[in-house]
C-alpha cells in the first residue's frame, strides 16, 4: 500500500511538472492554469550598431541598424504594415511531433499551436530575450533565446530546457525563425541563397510558376540512418549557411557547427503568402526508414531518447555592396577566420591533379567455384611512369592522390584498408621510388577510409565496433564508391563507432610514419557525417565537426599534410588541400542559378581541384566550372582494365584507362595552364551573373574570366563565346 501511494505521489509530481510545462535550467516557469508572462514592446538589447526590439502585439523580434534604420524581423515588417496575418508567416517557430499510438508525424505551427492560445512566455535576459513556446495540446515546450552580439543576432534553442511528457506525442524537430531570412516575391532583385553543392540561387518571382520547395540535409545524409532507396546519391549541403537578398539589404544565417542533424529548407515564389524564405530545421530525435511488417510500405521509426544539445543560428545583416551572395561569402569567410577555423595551407596549387585507383575485387571461377581476387589496376611503377610522362608532356606538375591501395582496393575491406599499402601493387623499392619522385611541393597523398569497413582487421571489429542507428540497429548500408562517385550495390559496409575514430587516426599516423608517408588523404572522414545512437554523446551527428577538426589538427601537428574530398566545411577549412570540390549545385529543377560560393569561401586558402573531368558527363562544362572557381582540373586514372569488372563500375572504369585519356589530358592541361598561370597565387574575389548565360569571375590580381555557361553561342564583354567556352581579360 505504501509503495502504491509513493508511485502515485511521484506520478503526480511528474505530471504537474511536465504536463504543466514547468521548466528548469533558468528558463521561464509557467503552469497550464496561469496566463503566459510577457513584457511590453521595447528595446531589449543594443550596441553601437544595432538595436534589438520586442514587438509584443505581434510577438515579433526586430533588429534595426541604428545609422540607416534598416530592419530585419522574424515576421516581415512590410507584411505586418499591409495588414498581413496568416498561420504560416506569423509562426516564428514550427515543430514536428510523433504520435505514439498511430506513428503519425504532424507539423504544428507556432502561431496556432502556442501564440494564438496565449502560451508564449517572454523574459528579458542579458543582451536579449527568451521566448518559451508551450504547445499544450502536445505537452511540449520549446525555449528559444535571441542574443544580440557585436555584428549579428544569435538565435538558440535550449535543448536542455525542452520539455515533453512523451505520453501521447514526442518531439522530432523544430523549424527556427522561418521568415527571418526572407524576401517579398514582387522584388525583381530578390533571391534566396541555398548551399546545395557549390551554391545555388532560388529566384523569388512568381510569374505563373508554382511554389518551389527545397530541402537538403546539412553535411549530407546521416550515414548511420537506415534508408530504403539505396541508389540515392544527392548533392550534399557542405556549408552551414543560407541567405536572402531583397533590394539593398540581405541577411546570412550561419548554423552552429554542433547543431547536429539540420535540414536547410526553402520555399520560393509562394503564391499564397507572396513571400519566399529559407530557414533551418533542427532534429532532436533520429529516425530510420523501415519497412512496414504488414503492407511493405516505408515508415519512419524514431529514436526513443531525445537529444539535449543546443541548436543555434547566427544571423548577419548585410547592406549596400555587401548585400548579395558575394558579401555572404565574405561574411562566412570572415566568420571562419575570426573564429580561427580557416587554416592557410602552404601546399602549392598545381594546374591539375591525378587520382590513381589501385585495386578492385573481381569475381573469378576455379573449377566451377566462384571466388574474388584483388585485381591491380595501377601498381606503383605504372603510376610513376604515368606521372613522369604527364609531367614531361604537359610541362607541369600535378597533385597526386592514391586511392584503393589497401586490402580490398576501392571495393573496400578492413578499416583504412588495413592501414598499410598492399604488396600486390609493388615492392618497397617501387613504393619508395614513387614517393621520392613526388616528394617536392607535397604532391603525393595516400587515401585512407576511417569511416567504412566490410570486415574486421587491425583491432577494429566488423561485428562490435559499429555505430548504432536510431532504432539501435548496426549502421550498415551499400556505400558510395568515392573515386567513381557511383553507388556500390553489392558490398554491405558498416560504419565505425564514433568513439573510435580518434583511435583509428592514432593508428593511421603511427603506420604512416613507419612507411614514410606524410601526405594523408581522408576522403570519407571529410565528407561523411553520422550519428551513433549507442552513445548519447553522438546523437544527431553531435560533435562530428569538432571531432573531425581535432583529428585533422592531430595529423597536422604530427607533421602530415591532409587532403579531403568533396569536404564539409569543418574539414575543408582546416585541411591542406581539397580534392573533388563541388562545382555545381546538383541541377535540381527548383534551383535557378549555379554560383561558386564554396570557391569564394576557400579560394586562396588552400589548393582546390575539380571532380574527375574524364568521368564527367560533359567534359567542356566540367573544365568551365573549374575555371570559374579558379580550381585545378582533376583526372581519375587506371592503367589496366579487366573484362571481369562488375557491371556497376565497368563503364566508369573503362573511361578511366590512361591510354584512352592521355592525349585529351595533355591537350586540356596545356590549354588550361594558359589561364591558370594568370591567376596563380590569387583568389576568387567576386562572381557575377551577367545574363544570357554569361558569368564573370574576378580574381584578386585583377584577372577577369568571362564564361558561357550554356551549349549555345553567346555574346560576352570579351566577344563571342562558343558553348562552354571562356575568355580571360587581364587589367
């Protein structure tokens, strides 16, 4: 009887605290039977440049620049002044919830779910304001702080302060400030900046078009998530930024790097609200796509536990000449520099790079029995011979990357290919000859995969040392074949435990030092971001950016040069060299223009090379994109081809055979070097879209490149340009 009474007492306390939405961690306290606390409309924070105001009538945060009177607001001021009122635009946050009994997922607007019901609690804090949204129907409360800094407003969701009973509904995600970064559709100069691939613009005009929507997961799809569409290969979002321009003002959002799983969502040309906007959606629970046991359909299963991390965005207002995507790129670059996150590399930029593919597993038959064998596509001596020949015929050196020289080759094997170069590709003498020839200017990089493995080895277990998915399954999928940018549909890879990545790097550095290797390529570590639900520290991709930064810093302090591939910002900013830098926006039909935002950020701080020209669908366009961004060209090569190569990679491997590419490489590099010599040691300063598919790239030494971005002849300031042709003007 006493135990029963105690249980009832504890349950009553829990329901009073949670269903009543009582909060801890210094946030506003409130109860269901008490009206929400508020403050009068006033300036809640200010500094020399900005004043941050609270509009209590509309529950709106307004940032004003004192000298010009320019303003930015959670709910657009012009919209309010014209009498606008809608559930969509008036919602300053939105949430998605999971209904426990039905597994349904519902989006709930902040305006109808909390504000309209009088359930928004306000409190002034140091340099800002705290707003707590209580969604009583779902027994969920979300605390959000707005803090004025010297040159921006930081908006933060306090993860520890989130409350939910979890009895009927569980919180999945929060969309933050959906219209703080927005533009009115009738502004012909307005656009949204989307960080897809190298960068993209979405024009906001309606002009009879339907509403266009975009959503991209920051740092790529979670590699530990169960997915059903295994052939999915979307262009990833590599930079944690987004923005909007309208008239002579703009605003840039920079997502906090430790904000975990984040989607950048955008809606352009909305014909109902007549506004376009881009914003972040933060996930506080992971999810897996699993097959329904009864009907075979795909359903989402969410993680039981909720992440307690903070999620934040810093919003930087831009005016005048800075109010465009070039100003946004400068702002983000300055942000990285100011926070000691952009490292200047001393590796010399070459006009082109070559990636050699070492081995691949092929199927063989012996007396009717099938087995696999590692086939050497390019051994050490062959790679050296090709490098020497290209050096001589192009009169230029190249950066060199060696991929697939461990066990399993590019087909994959144990973690990091066993941490050693395989003897199947040559002896120690041949290995040393290759290293010696390429020793000048840090030209040689050996690639190691510290993320994926398909068998045990070197102390890392395929069975036990594996990350867990949201529903606590072992993280496993068919992995994208990095050098071929193709999906390997046959080999199931597993993802290393997040807690073991640093240990793997320690072992790699030790092994590399023993072999005399000082150029290390970390293609997967720089481009793959993932969670581990076997450890609360790594829910929702938490700490991925800081872990990777510390690992790369460790390698640099050890005397190594570090290369990354198609890298996320946190890896690209501290690496010495970037291979396979994104050079287009992915070509989604909802995106209107391609811009080299990625190159504007990193140009001049480290060498960058395009994705493989010889494996691209349009070689002329691929070379043009490299020139627009001031990057070096890139080629992926093999020496020997075998008819037993599996069908899913045969075509691309056939296109990588050196003998079939030699003439084209020499011709392209000689021509490209005429331009490359003119921009050597300079950086991409500005990019403009001139119209008629012609663009203008301006470099810091005064060189200007005009490019025709279509396959049709076009008129440019430098004269007539054929399809995908460029012209260089020196000042």
